[in-house]
C-alpha cells in the first residue's frame, strides 16, 4: 500500500528535517491505495506524468515540490492544475522529498559526491548541531590528487548531460583533492566551503557576482553544474532504499530530462 511506501521514505527522509518554508510529503493520492510501480523524478511536470502513464506507475516520487506556495485553484487552465487532474484521473499518487532529502544521510549530496568520483567517508559541509552526520552538502576526497581541469572533466562524465554542461572558475592546472559538493542551488554555502578548506566546491545555480567575488578573494575553485543534473543522482539512491526495504514495489528512475534549458549555443 502507499502508506507502506511512505513509511519507508519518511524513515529515510524525516519530514521534520525539512525547512519551514518547504512543502514535502504526500501531495495527492490515497494512503490505502495499492502501489506496484514507483517512478522517481526530479520534477513534477507533465513529461514525467506522461512517462508514469506509459509505464503504468502508481506513484511518482519527486525531489521538487509541486506547490511551494498556497493556491486557490487546480483548474486545468494552469500547468500545475492540469498535472493534478492527470494524476487523480489515472490514480497516480505524488509524493515529495525535498529539503529533508537534501540533509539526509545518505541524501542528495551523498549521491552527487559519488557521481563525481569522491571516495571514502563523506561528512556534511554544514552539519546539524544535534546530528553531525546530517546536514547540507558533503565534503570528501578524490582517490588521488588531480588537476581542476581533470576533475571537471570527470564530473561532467559522471553527471547526466544537459545543454549548459558545467562551468569552471579557477586555474585548470590547480591541484585538487579535497572537494565539497551540494546538490541544487549552493550560493548560500560559498562562505562555508571557503572556511572548510576544500580545493573546489561543486554545486549549481551560482550567480555572477557572488562567484566572481568568491574567486577573487582566493577561495576554492568553483564548478557550477545544472541544478537538475546535481540532484538527479539521488533518484537511484532513493530507489535503492525502497528496493531494500522489503516493500514489494518495482522502481524506475525517470529518463526524462526536465532541466529547464533545452539548447545551448
């Protein structure tokens, strides 16, 4: 049943750990409904709903919430309203694990760290005061010292390809081994990464002025990847938790690229 799947997800990603502004948990669906197939995706958008329909999924688990602000309508005159109608008409439930998955152990940044080649133990970049093994971002090390340019190449190979690719700020010949990563928008962690003494910080959605000032101040090198790409590796981690939980469901990581940018020139 859906309630059993929710129990597994909330044990791994406790809703109480979500930010106060966030909207996580069950968005639509009956907790008593049967769930046989679970599709995992980053974004709750029409293309993902179509993939769920084609595959016969009973549940979509997404990282990003459908609604972060209140609404007074789910009319089909809006994209979100049409999505709600599609889900309900086809008995497809929707569940979200967002900032509670970001800070989990393992969570979004653990999966990102492994995808770009970090090995050994990982520790939070910004740990919780009451739990040093949970928190935002991760710090780890590459198996051996390399250059910024080579690490950037490996990171690009380890992440799903997007039109924007990745951007690098720093001397490509700079030696790197100690690395910080944060899935999704990591602007707020720039100062924390600098204080952590890492050689490079890999995240997404970095803005021009903060990045420029950060590099000019002599901080770590920066790698800026697509937001969607930095969070996509977590989907397989979440699917593994479901598969290993004893709940009898078939899982599938969405192959639909929902990055907002569709072409680069």
